[in-house]
C-alpha cells in the first residue's frame, strides 16, 4: 500500500506528474492517493523530493523465502501428437544457456499417457534430467490435474526457474501453477537472461501496448516463472551423444483428481500450411486499401505455398479472420521468408515477426518503420508491385498465371 506522510509532503505535485495511472492528486497542498488506481509501481516514491511517499506491505507478513534452497532450471514440456510441441525444444535451448550460466542442471517435466518412450528426445535437446508423469488418466490435457502435478513436483524439488510455452495449453495451466506456488509469472517473454553477478532471471516482454519493453524480475520469490511464445527462441540441434536421467513419477489419486470430462479432441482443419509452421508467410496490411485487393496476397501466398498473415488493422476491419493476425495479440512467426504487403511496422506487429530470417517489405512510404527491420525494401504501391511479383513467381515455378 502507498502512504503519504502529511508532515513531510509539501504539495509540489511531482508525484502527480509522474504517476501514469492518475492515482495521485494534490488536494489542499497535500498528495492524495486513490488506492483503486494505484498499481504500486513505486515511481512516485523514487521521485518525491521530500521522501514523503512510502510503500508498505499490504498483505500478511510472509516469512522471507530462503532463495538459496531453490536450484535448477525446469521446462514444462508440451506433448503434441507423437512428439513435443516445437516450443518445448526451443525452451530447452534457452534453459540450457541459463542453466550453464547458473551452473545447475536442466530438468524437463513431461505429463501424459504413453509418453515415457519419447523422454530421451528431450535429453538430446539439452535436458539433463526428465521427470515423467505417465498415467492413463493423463491421456487428455486437463489443466487442474496438470497444474497440481507441476506444483507438487516444484514444491518437492525446488527449481529456481520454471519455463513453459505460451501456447493454449501453457496459458491454461501455468498461471495456476504460479498461484499454487505463490510466486510471479511473466507471460509472453521475448527475452530471458540471468542478471550479471546474480541469480535473478531477467524476463523481458512488451509492455504498455508494446510501446516499450519491460524487464521484470522476481527477486523475493522462487521459482521464477516465465512463458515464451513459439518461434521466439531457437532450439538446439539434437545431440545423440548427450547423457541424462529419466525419472518416473507416479501421481497420487489426489493429484489426478479433476472436474473436467473430455468428450472429444479434434484437430483444426485449415487450407494451406499452418501460419506458425509455414516456411514463407505473406502478410496483408491496410496498405492494400480495400478488402477486394486481398486476393493479391492470397494469390502470392498460393504460388509460394505460403501461410497468409495479417495485421490487426485488417483483422479488426473483418477482411480476414483473427486466426491470421500476427503480433503481440496474434501469433508469433519466424519463417524463412516474410513478405509484408502494405504493413506500416507498428511495434505490436514487429514483435510477432521480427525473428523471420528474411523480411521483404513493400510500402509506398520510404520512411515506414517496417523498413527498419526489412532485409529487402520495395518502395512502391502494393497494387502495382504484387501483380508483377506474382507474374515472376508463376514464371519461375511454372505455374499458370491466372
Ligand atoms: C494493445 C495493442 C495490441 C496490438 N496488437 C497488434 C497485433 O498483434 N498485430 C498487429 O498487426 N497490430 C497490433 N496492434 C495494432 C498496431 O498498433 C497497428 O495499428 C497495426 O499493426 C497497423 O496495421 P497496418 O500496418 O496494416 O496499418 P497502418 O498502420 O495503417 O499501415 C498501412 C501502411 O501501408 C502503407 N500503404 C498505404 N497504401 C499503400 C499502397 N497502396 N501500397 C503500399 N503501401 C501502402 C502506408 O504507408 C502504411 O505504412 C495492436 C495495438 C495495440 C494498442
């Protein structure tokens, strides 16, 4: 809770000025805090020239955690079909780097039914140890059971870091794990590093609508938990020579208990390559000017066997479904080739595609921010450039130009 020492406050208004949440106002020459608006960010405390603002602990005093009792880096693996979700392998690559900096092992936690045989794959990708909770009751994903198992294991083994994919599955149960462990969770990180000379995890993610990058630390609690979207990190190449330990964990009936009945699981049907798996993505932006011109992007994507992306401007306008949206509130992609057609390059869009290997941007404004991340810049009207490009691609690939 933020408190004002009335004796010290001189009503200068500096706190009111720096508060981004409009939580402080100076009334009768004294600062007044609206606790409903205050986010406890502490900016005003640092700014007050008189030291009149103070942050008091609002909750019951918790015993300070012994952080040194928590060691090791964990990745909660996501089983997908007969394999693992690509994000699991990407997280293992980062976990390996973090664990080497901290001189601790990497552990992967796998939950499912009939999953033990594939645990070895995780060792070839960077894990030193794999804990496998393999049980017929876990054949379908149920957030309640999964979160209880991970929280139970974490309380017992005390890892200092737990990483998970920011996928539909991770988003459904990892926040529950953080709540059970009474620790923080930074969702959708785009960068993870260990602080210099310490053991805190620096968790970087877009904040304030993507207008700035915030680096978050969880310095009073363990474990430090973060999720990362698919295609943000790079997986290590498999190394068959790596050795590791596979540990069985038999969940108790209490851990398996849940209130959900899975009736059916069905794969989503879609035409062309899935957006997140496509090697080439062609993205439509508002520069196409009207929905009727979207066929140019669709045709180029078809000729290149590419996925179709979109900016939020055009998904909001209803030109194409929200599943195609790339960016902060859409999906993240990192294809070999990304072609941005009439896309301005707002930060909220860039965070979803700037990991692409080659970026080609077509925009009529030579100063458009998309050109700052582009490998090749085409300054021109998409309505003229795209038909020419389609013609060339069709010719190169022997496709009939229609
Ligand atoms: C909290 C939040 C989350 C957001 N999340 C996302 C997100 O996930 N993904 C996302 O994309 N956006 C997101 N946005 C919106 C984002 O800020 C931008 O508004 C959006 O990306 C702009 O889309 P655009 O580039 O298609 O349109 P514009 O910004 O309008 O850009 C159109 C571009 O086309 C160019 N152009 C115009 N006509 C032509 C032509 N004939 N030929 C060639 N070029 C032309 C213009 O020069 C301009 O650069 C978010 C915003 C907020 C606040």
